[in-house]
């Protein structure tokens, strides 16, 4: 199980301050009861009507390893926010470990809004303290995996390489984005640490600076091909794309690919293809980069551009068109005197559904998602439906075997394939139906009525 964390292991401090102040207030008020929280997305990002769940492996690593060392506790003791907190609270933090349960949908699962991606049941302090980290890693990786799946769909079988490490919001974000992009269907990444840590295939060509280092483009190509003599990949648009392509051919090498990074990509790719074919290099691929996204790729392919693969960077690793998933982590039930009491939030525009829940999915005979049924976690699965949330942690112990990332990618590909075409449209998409079981619907209505919410 990979953490992919950068830092010195002070996992207890990887949180928002209010999580710790709430923990202290719970502790000093002798609140030891269990509670259930659920993590879900309230709305979709722009032009999306589904999400590809990702980030669970790193989330669970945090859950199983979060603790407070002496330095962390000393830091909190002298923090002004904790000046009236009891010494007993800091003693409690010394032995802090997660002892509860976690259920979740496996990574790669296609999920919809309001559906729990992760469900946590634990003593209230333990469950509360997980909020920030779980939201951070699940929100980000789910956002990028979903974006990647759209880019991959737009490419219609052409390979997509994640190219965004230099534009990500820091090295850690770049690594997590590479992981999520691969889950979403990319064939690989330019990020070498992602190759080392995760076994993701890595790809690269050559930069404009290498070409510009030499007095002529021809000399640069020859110097590069001298070192990388076996089917080299070259960048041909440093000065003028057509001339650059011809000079690359003059090296006499069997080129694996030529990369185009600027200009009128449609026209240039057509011309470059003709030049390569005429030179007997019909197997040489055309690889395109340069601010690519799903909309540009879809347009190029729709117009017949002879492009074999794309490098997608900034637009992918930042989900540039909508760079934040509105995932939330909400209390849905508390245990009092051995009895579970459902909780709801009823504020305008932010109403939640009560109680621990399960997703029951219905497929057609052809394997297409028909609808999801959201019900209570202890309800029996309705006929011909599949429950999606699985037990991951029980009593603070891992009971789930995380699959290889290639297996997660295969699952994501299969899940997206099962979605209706209307759900996958790049623009004007339509989300699948979500229904509530009669029991959940009745419970929600009664709790809303208690709080005078229609």
C-alpha cells in the first residue's frame, strides 16, 4: 500500500486546525460515542455527469498510520488555540490510533453525486480527525481521474500521456495526478517518480532547449540520434515544423515518432504524415502536445487529423476548466446509549441525506448502467442490483487487498464503458438516475419535517 506522502511522517498535523479544536472539545466534554461520516460530491464539475473514484489507497494509508509524535504534541500544547485545553487531551493524543471501520467504493468505480465514496464509523474524535486528509486526497485524485477519462474518451483509441508535472501544484500533486490520470485511462506519464513508485510507464522526447543549444537543427538531431540510436523520438517544431521534419528524416534513422507542439496542428499533422509516408516512414508516429484538452482532441480527430497520440499536461493535472471537486464529509449518524440516531443538515442548498448508506447499482442485460438506488447500509440489496461499497478497514485493521494500479485502470475503463452515451458527452451530458429506497426516503422526509424543511 503506497502512501506517496512527502514529509516527515507527522500525519496527525496534516489537517485543519478546527479538526483538532473539535477533537479537544469532544474529549474534554467526555464525548466518546461512535459516529458515522460519509464523503461524497454534492455537485459535478463543469460538463461532467459522472466521477471516477480515486485516491482510496493513500487515504487508507493515512487512516491506518495517523498519529502524534512528541514534537507534534509539543507544538499543539503551546498553540494559542489550546491554552485552555486539559493536559489529559494531549496524553490522549500520545496514544492516538484509528480503531474504527471504513467502507468505500473501490478505486476506478464510476460514482454519482450524493453517493458515498467513503463511509467512516468510529469514535467521534477519530472519525472527525480524518476529514481534511480524506477530502484532500479523494477530491483531488477523483477530479483528475475523471478528467483523464474524458480526455481518453475524446482520443478514441489514441494514446494519452500525462505530461503535467511541471504545471502541477507542487511535486506531491504531480505524483498524485500521474497516478489518478493513469487510473483514468492514460497510457503513461512523463513523471519519472511515478514510474519508480507505481510502475506507471514513462514517456519522453526532447525539449526545444536541446535543439536550440546547437548551431543548427540538423546538428541537434544528429547529436541526439547518436546517443539514442534505436528508433529515436524527435521534436520538429523548434523553428519551422515542415523543415524540421525533413531534417529529422535526413538523419537516416528509423524514427519512432515526431512531436508537434505548436502551430496549426491539423494542417501540420496532415503535411507531416505525407512527408513521413513518402520517406518510407509510415510506422513513425505523430505525437502532439501543447495545451491539449478533451475538446481540442475531439475536434482534431473529428476533422481527420492523422495523430497517433497526445501529451496532455496543464489541462489534465489541474483539471483546468474546473479545478476543484466539491466533495464534502458530513456526519450522518451518532450512537447514543447503544442506539444509532440519524443526523441531517438542512441549510439552504446544502441539505444532506441521513444515516449510513449503501449504493445499489442496476445494470441492463447489455451491461449498461440503468440507475442507482441509494439506501440504508443495512438494507438487503434489491433484486438484480449490486452493492458498491466494500469493507476496507474493520476495528482499525485492513481487511481489503488493494489491487495493482493496472487492475484499477481496467476497472475504471470498464466502468466508464458501462455508462450511457448521454452521460459521457463532452458537452450537454445527462447524469444517470439516482433513486432512494422507500426506507431512506421516509427517514429523510421525517427528519426534514422535524426541522420544518419542506
